[in-house]
C-alpha cells in the first residue's frame, strides 16, 4: 500500500472518531480540520494511485462530511443567484 492510501484510511478512521464525540460544539471545528487535511490527501492519492481511488475517497469524505458539503452547495447557490 502506498503512503497516500494509508493516510486516506487513517483520515476515514479520524472522521469516524470525530463523529462519535458527543458534543455538538466540537463537530464543526473537527469538520474544518478534516476538510483542510483531506483535500491534500485527495490530491496526493490521485497522483499516486489514480482517479478511481481518489473518487472512492472523495465519495467517502462527502458521505462523512455531508453537512459541510450541503452548506457549501447552499452558499454557492445563494451567491450565484440560482433559485432553490
């Protein structure tokens, strides 16, 4: 296994642990940290292992961080002027 693949697996484990924290307040800072660390891992995974592994990791990340992604899509629609 390559280093980016191992890091992607560790990122998924960290995301699951962050979701298990009972405090509502700690989810958003954890989500920002996971987003900031997941994007470079995604890019590195793409260059080392190809697009299919990167797409699988992207789908896993979106499924775990669905609320930040949903708010991002809503925000982009709002600033783009598209009606909902």
